[in-house]
C-alpha cells in the first residue's frame, strides 16, 4: 500500500502544526516537505517510524514520496 505524508497526517487527524511539532520542525517547513518543495531529514523518518509504528526506516522514507512521485507519472 502506498501512502504519503499528507495521507498519514490526515488519517491520524493531525494538523500541519501538530505534525511539525512531532517532526521537530516549523509549520512552514513541514508544509514545504508535505508539498514536495523541501526534503525531510533522516531523523524525521526515524521519528515517523517510532510515532506511527511503521515497520522500518525504508517504509518511512516511502511516506516522503509525496507529490514528486505523482507529478512524474
């Protein structure tokens, strides 16, 4: 199953501000990441893995395949 950061956030009923706090970043920076205009850090992948019980870091990195993937299809 493919999913992205926005879907993960919305399925957990979180705002961008709440997700930014979880990922230890600002809301404007989080918004850029969610929209594919900035790159997430590896630390963010580990935070996602721990917070949302994602099996491994590679799966977390797939979360970050946001609009970049769909824009190239």
